[in-house]
C-alpha cells in the first residue's frame, strides 16, 4: 500500500554535496517527493527524534553530529516506501553496507563514527508518523 516515510540526508551527505546523487536514486526508484526542506535542527528536535537511543554510548556523539550542519528532510511517498527506502539505504554501518545501496556506494569508512552514514529512514509506520511530525 502507499505509505509515507521520513528520509533525512544527514549533515555528512549535505556537506559532501551528495544531496543530488541521493535524490536521484530516490526518484529513479519511483518514490514521490511530497515535501522537502533544509533544516538546522536544534537539540530539542533531535532529542525528540532520537528519544529511543537516549543513554546509549553513541547518543551524545550522534546529537553533536546531527547539529554540525543542515540536513535535508524529505516527506517521501510510495508503495511500501518505509521498507523499500531502508533497503535502498543499506546497512547502518557504511563500512559493511552492500554495494548498490546509498551507504554501500557513497558512504565512507568512518571507523567508530557509525553515526555518519549519509541518510536516515523511518523504520516503521509508527516511527514514520512520529518523525514526520517532528521535522515538518
Ligand atoms: P539512524 O538510522 O538515523 O538512527 C540511529 C542512528 O544512530 C543511526 O542511524 C546511526 O547514525 C547511529 N548509530 C546506530 N548505531 C550506532 C553505533 N553502534 N555507533 C554509532 N552510531 C550509531
């Protein structure tokens, strides 16, 4: 069924000039851009977005990284787009993400700094609804 998801081109993707390349893959797949904006999130917005990760060892570095520059927030629609975009993005760690995926083809090996993995995609319909409200 047609559904919506939140995609973020994270600060590393924007800073490296990969927004266009990432959007090209999303559009080539046939997903529809419903809304798109450049956002410089404050800490409060990120605390909401990453609430489930509070207390984990990567939580603070992740927030610092996400405040290091603008992200592109995308409201994306398509048939099973939540699962489909995560497949397009590839595994969380760009070091091991499969070739053919955004992270596998464009992500760099950042050692322990796994938070720099170019994109975010909601992981369930509940997360998508919650996260779209935070960013739009
Ligand atoms: P994302 O899918 O946006 O949601 C949680 C983020 O936390 C994830 O992408 C990574 O950026 C980051 N992350 C997840 N696991 C780790 C980890 N083990 N070390 C560092 N960052 C992580």
